[in-house]
C-alpha cells in the first residue's frame, strides 16, 4: 500500500495522473477540483520577456514629469 501511494504521489506531482484518477483506482469518490493536472514549475516555459518589458514601459508612461 505504501509503495502504491508513493507511485500515486509521484504521478500526481509530475502531471501524469489527476488526483481523481488515483482516487478512482482506490475506489474512492472524486473530489471537487480533483481533475486538475499539476505541472512542476521547473518544467514550464518562462514568461515572454517582451510582455514583461511592455508592462514596465506602460507603467512609466502613467507618471508625469514635474
């Protein structure tokens, strides 16, 4: 049982399984929000630098010089 739950945790954390898929394997009822797949933050792409620089330049345009 311990190794099965460890495998579920790994699968959920790496986005292989949703929590509800693991609950179904254990014959448990689904939970609200349990159909979401997680994505590790180190496995995502970084935000576009152009979007960031555009946001920063718009912030400066709102200020008036004295």
